[in-house]
C-alpha cells in the first residue's frame, strides 16, 4: 500500500473513532439521565373528589289530619261580686228606708207615679193640668186632670179645696197654688196628706213627696233608687 493511500484511511479511522466516542458518551449520558429520573419520587396527582350526584327528594303525598274532637269545653265567666245586703229599716223605731226616687200610688185616682223624694220640701206636690176652682152647695172644689205616665191617659179629679198657698220661687215670680187632700201610698206606708197642684212640666218627676209624708214614717237614703217597688202593676188598686 502506498503512503498516499494510508493517510486518507487514517483520517477515516480517526473520524470513525471520534463518532464512536461521541455515541458512547451520548449513551452514557442518556443512561445516567434515565437512572436519575427513576430515583426521583413520583409526584402524586391530587385526588379529585367525585362530583356528588344531585339528590332529588321523593315527592310526599299530602297527609290529611283528623278533625280535633272537643273532649271538654271550659267557659270562663267573670261574675261580679254581689253587693252586701242593705238595711231595710233604721233607727230605734225601725223606720223603713227609701231611696231618692220611688214609685208611689195616688188615690182616689189609682195611679202609679214615679216620684222624687225630697226632704227639703215642706209639702208634697203633684203635676196637674186644666186646674179649675168650682163651687157646689156653698163649698169650693178643685177640678184638675192627672196624667198617667205609663199610658199617657188623662184622669179627671174633683177634690175639696183645702187652702191656697203662696210658693216663693227663687228665680221667678211667686205662685199661688191650690191644695187638696189625697191618699199617697209608698211601700207599706199609706197616708192622707195635703198635696198642692202645680205645673211640673219642666221637672223630671211629676210627683214630689215632701216632709209632710216622710215625717215619722221613713228614712231617706239618697244613694238608693226604687227600693220599695221596682216595676209596679199600674192596673192594681
């Protein structure tokens, strides 16, 4: 072989050796890299929670409750205490006690009239209409009309004139009235007394019972009303 042929061959061998060395180094580097990756801990992927499935509640059928039954009914009632009993008589003579307003009966007319009991009045007074003075057989009588408050009916009366009285009015002119005698019945007390006839249209009660009936007969308690008779029978005698 010639020298000229040897040099190219050596150059090819040198390049081949260089390539082989490069491949060897590459293989060694790859092996080291693979072994180092095997030694590294594997990173665990985070566990993912499963998505909960939507729970649909079952449809409940409406339940019907039975009607309540009343076992016992409790009724609460407020009862006012009864007032203590009031005395019906007073004083050593045990005179009956009457209120400020009572029902009284007038005779001979036979009328029940709601009356005002007035201890400040001397004489009993009654409302009368169409008052006339008449004379019969030399005697004087008074004709007048009494009105029944319950029915509105008129009852004409004619009684003997007892006298005339002068009534002094506090806020007006003096008035002369005729006085007659009649029976007045209040409770169990029946007395024939003088009663003056007057126009009591402006007053609440058509009959005013004064001291000439109350004296020694009864005691007045102005805090009471209708203690003798609550609702009289106007048709009784």
